[in-house]
């Protein structure tokens, strides 16, 4: 029998034992090769907050809207102007007689005029009302010492305008050709503030006492109201109207809504004042003054056109 050499025997033993060893041992779990860390993503750029929109500029308050044309009414209708609180009275459309054969030459020729409807202030503009527009005293006395330019500016600010001379005369005397706003009766102390015994003027009428030396608070003579309810259309303060003064204008004036002359040197004043005689407070009387100036007996009221709604 051939003998196995010791070296060969050892080799066989190793070969026989190796599978058993491999079977009994737990397989080694390979340690995974760690991947290199991925690059930490940069956070997306934080969006800048959108610029806070600046508030739109607060609009300056516009003048209180006030229509320059107002609805029609009836005799006795009133309407309040919101800007200054003035009560306005309604003057309907129609024909009235303008001028007077008993007055000065500039009141002639007497002629019939057709006027569209309009509104006119019941009272003369007061100090308190005017103080909303420009520095002034307060109180219910009519503002005075105002120029035509200041009066026109106030009426425009209030959403109105100065009345034309024809509008003013119609509002004062109506269609009945009245001598004074209240009728044809001579002035008495309960009707009008004019140059009476308290005025201390050389031409004062000492037979009448109207209670005031100079200006009275507006509305002090309700018995002297015109047909349409306008107060103090005679006396107290003479009132600016829109027209330029032309002593011959009546000869060429349109017979429908006369606008007044296109130009001139003076503006018309109507109604007379505390400084006037009884003749000077007639509804047809015409006065005039430089538009840049004012006196202690000049004031004004405003008007507005009216149309059917």
C-alpha cells in the first residue's frame, strides 16, 4: 500500500476543513463605501419682500362740489348752498320791466326783458360766511369793504356767481314793476335800512327811524322782502353785480338774458345802502364803483342758473 506523504496529508486536511469553516462562519457584511456627501444645496435666495407700496398721495380735498345749474322750483322755493349755508330763493323765468322813467337817464329806456329762471341768495353774504373763504369778522352783519374782485371770487368759491344786473333787478322788483322790493310804498323804518334820522348825514330823512346808524344784521327787515323772498334788496349795503357799467347800455342791450357790456371801467352796484336816500334804494337805481375797491357800504350776494331737472 502506498503511503501518503505527510505534506500531502496536511494539504488534503486543509482542503477538507476549509469548506466546513466557510459553512459555519457568518458571512461578513461588507461595509458599504460611504458616498461622498452631496453638496448641501444652497437655500434658494430668500426673495426680498416686495417693496411696500407707498400709499397713493392723499388727494387734496377739492372744493365742495356744487352744481352751477340747479333744478327749477316755484315762487317761495328755497335751497341751501352747502359750502356756506346760504339759503337761496327761486326766481322763475319770464318777462319783467327793467328801468324807470322816474329815475336817472341811465335807467332808460324802460324795456321788457325775458329772463331764464335762476336762484339768488336770500340775504347778503355775512361776515361769518365770508370768514370761511378769507379772514373776516364774524357775525350776521353783511360783509363790507369788499371789492368786486373779492365778491366774484367768493361766489366762484361757493359754486355760484355774481348775479347779472338784469337778474338782480328782477329778483328785487318782480314782474309788477315795483318801485321798491316790497311794493310802491315809501320807505319806513320797518322796511329798509337807509339814510334815516340815526345816520347823522346831511341828507338823512329825519321822519324815519330804521333803528341803525349804519349796517344792520341781515334779515332785520322781513317786511321789506321782495316778491320772491329776497331780503335787504334795498338799503343796508349796496351790492356788486357782474356787469360792467355803461350809462347807455339799455339802448342796445339784448332783450333776453342781457349779460351786460363786454368791457368798461366800473362795475355796477345795486340796491343802495344805509348811506343812500329813499331815491337811491329804488329797485331800478344804478350805482357804480371801481372793481378794485370797496367801501364801508358795499357788499354782495350770489346767484345761480336754474334748469328743469
